[in-house]
């Protein structure tokens, strides 16, 4: 059995960058090293759970040809596949003595993803799908390790919470544009059209930029980290007008901007920690 394929690690490992930013934004000290490591590990574990179960439910309800379906068509019983998908979540919850009340965020993550991929199958409904992706994969992936490390929410944590929530909102809109021809999904594109869907996605990116300007204006010094989304918003809007095939928008925007933008955040946060 290939555990990397079963848990789809190659599809989501880059999400841990948001968790890392959460830890750096919280501030690391000798006292917070253990909570920071636990918060990062818990996010890793809940994503093992959610992405493997996404394949499980897609194989069950859509008969999607994925790795879980191959296991089910082989010798592995359904209950064993189900158990393997849930073991990481159970392991994440065992760290409750360290993560405390913030463990509830992990349960919220699992519950929202169940609504998305489980029997309710809200992944087929455009507006609900945007929320059910943005909150777990954007907000909680960042916020859980941040809170476990920092213990409370401060302005930098609020800024990144807004940033990653709305960034993942855009990413889901782009995902729906890319898969608009799939009849099994009732996407935003069907309701408002392709061009208006792109405009909705772009508007999601404007909100973190406005948040950055607000927090910078209320910061005691010129905090460059708040200006990063403004810079990348300009690049993304320029790129938007150059894309001829909107079905490629998710790959174009995600590939060329997400990693460099995240690198800027990490660099600036490290400079802040060391200064």
C-alpha cells in the first residue's frame, strides 16, 4: 500500500506553508517550541484525514477512479479504508493536553470537510463549496497552529486569517471555473457566468489587500508584511487580463504567485523575529 497516495500528501503538503506562517506570526520562543510543533503536527494529521476521506467519498458516490477505489476493488474491506482515513484525526486529538481548547478548531475542520465531501456532498454546490474550502484550508490551517503557539489572537493573526480565508475563496472559484463542464457540480459559473465568476474571485483578493492597508496604518511602525498582498494583488490583476483560457486560471495563478508570496511572508516574519 502506498500511504503517500492514500493520504494524497503530494496534493496538499504545500498547505503546511500557511501553518508555518501561523507559527512565525505567533512568535517562537524556547517556551513555545513544543506547542508550535504540536500545532503543526495536528494540522498535518487532519489533512491526512480530510484528503484521504475525500477520495473515499468520491470513490463511493461518484465511482471516481482514484487510489481508494483501487484498494476497494482489490482485497481491502471498506471498513479498513474508513478506519485508515480516521486514524490521523484520532491521533491529532490525542494532543489535547497541549492544544487545549484550540483542539475544537480541528473538530470544526473535520466537520466542515464532512459536509463538503461526506453524504451531504455540498462540494457539488458552488457557494457552499467556497465556504467549506476557505474556512478549513485557509483559516483553520493557519489559525490553529497560530493560536496553539501564541495563546491568543493579535492583529497579525487577524490579518493572516483574513488573507488566507479569502485567498482560498479565490482558489475555489478558480477550481470551479476550471471544472465548469463537469455535470456533477453545480458551480458558481452556472449561476453567474464565467466572467462574473472571475470578478467574484478577484474581489476576494481585494479584501486582504484592504485589510493589509488598514493594519499597516494602525501599526506603530512601517510593517512591510501588510503591504505584500497589495503588491501581489496588482500582479494578479495584471495576469488576469493576460489569461486567454480561463480553464487554466487556477494553475496559472496558484503556480506563479502562491509560493513566492508565501516566501515573502516567511522572510519578513523571520526578520521581525530576529530583530
